[in-house]
């Protein structure tokens, strides 16, 4: 039972500000995303953003085409065998 009483103290220590200091990278990201380089904001992150964008668009277009195919197939009359 004693180990259960220690859990709140351990959890508080893990989230306290003295456990680990993180560097503030917000100004760096602000400079990156506010730069006037002609790219839309969803592509300013680099190659990873471009790959995620392309994968998302591929899945979206594929799903749209698949849905339209099944709607077209469902709208056609069934052939009697």
C-alpha cells in the first residue's frame, strides 16, 4: 500500500519544471513559417510536409474515386440471370 502513496509525488516530480529544461524553439518556427518564399504554409516544413500532403491528397482522391465507382455501380439496374 505504501507504493501507491508514492505515485502522486513521483508524477508531480516528472512534470515539474526543475526536472528538465526545454529550449524555446517558437521564434525559430515563426521565422520559418513567416518567411516570404512563395510556398503555402502547409508546405513550408520541408520534405516531410510535402510527402504528407501528397499522401493525403492521394488517399483523398482514391477514396473519392472509389466512392463514385460504387455509387455508379449501385445506380445501375441489376442484370437478371
